[in-house]
């Protein structure tokens, strides 16, 4: 499964949910993707590598690249969704 496949599945899933603002999560996805593209190129090119990292470890590593040092609730939800799609 490619990163593009994950994005498509995640986007389609969130556009069909009765969320007040699906754009909030989709914008969070964009922010996570931007970090992954720059700092986790191996994972961007092969998302299956996430199976080697716990979800919490990946969240911690992502947070290091944010100015605030923490993921927002929406960004955490995105990571949870990515792991769910990967079946981990």
C-alpha cells in the first residue's frame, strides 16, 4: 500500500462520516503528510515500515518536528487513522 492509497482511503472515509468539519481532519492529514515527506522519507515511500514503530512512538517522533512540540487532537486522530488503515 502506498502513501497515496492511504490518503485516498482516509479522505474518502472522512468525507462520508457525519463530521461537523471534515476539513479539520483533512488539513491535519496535510500537516502530518508534510512532516512525513520531509523527515520520514522511508515511511513515505514504504508506509508498511510503520508496522515496526508503535503508534505512540511515531506520534512522539512527529511531534518533535512541530514548533509546539505536540500534535493537535486532529493530528493524533490522523495518525490513529493511518495505523487503522494499515491494520496495525
